[in-house]
């Protein structure tokens, strides 16, 4: 029995080490400014949502899922700051966040940072990134994008109340039904 417990303990430790390599993941801080693409004026009150997902090895393809999200609003100058975050994961690993920027009447912006073995191979959100949102000019353009951006689709409502509020504000302005969640008041 004692030998079986040791073997089980060894297997558990090996699974943790092989599954993640380490337990603590940090990201951020991320800072930037959101402006109107045409006028270059700041967009105060825009939602900036950082979304972290976890991944681990799986049979045939990696397993993945929602880990955490943090929502901030831009200030009067259109500036935002997502503070440094520390994430813990026993199995698998936590990727750098995807970023969603939303403001009613504008095309939303989704940004995914791409990494491979800890090295950036694609876009990176740099310090003081300027995000230019194009204004949607017609009812049809606004109606076609008046929804939760796809990068935020798996995020629980309580993690993004301002995004839901602004999407509902846009839906009501267009004469459409708002999204129904307990935090969408």
C-alpha cells in the first residue's frame, strides 16, 4: 500500500511538471490609448477587456478554456492601463491575454498575442499602443457588429459588465433587443 501511494504521488508530481513546466504566469502591464480613427480624438469610456485562456496537452489537440478576464475603461484622454497580473495554474499554461476594445458606434478591435515556446512570433501589445477605432456610419454597419466581440464570447458576464452595458446601449439605440444577463442592467 505504501509503495502504491508513493507511485501515485510520483505520477502526480510528474504530471504537474510535464503538464505545465511551472505554476505561476505573469503578464502586463499593458497601456494604451483609444482614439477615433478619423478625427484622432480620444474615446473616453471605451471598454478594454483582457482575456486569458489556459491550454494543456491533450489527445490529438490541446485542451483549452477560459482562465480569467479583466475589464477597464478608458479615461477622458482615451488612455487605459491593464495592471500586471499573476496567474496560477496547476496543469497546462496560461497564454498572454487577448485584448478586446469596444465603444458604441465603432468597429470593435480584437488583438491576440501570438507566442511559441515563450517567444513572440506575431503581434505584440506594446507599451502605449494607440488603438484607432473606425466609426460605423450606417445603421446596417452598426447593426451587423452590435454584439459581444468573438474574443469575449466565452467570458462570464460578471467579468465584463461594462462591455455588456455598452453593447446593450448600442442595441437599444438601434431599436434592437438587449442581451439578457443578470449583470446587463
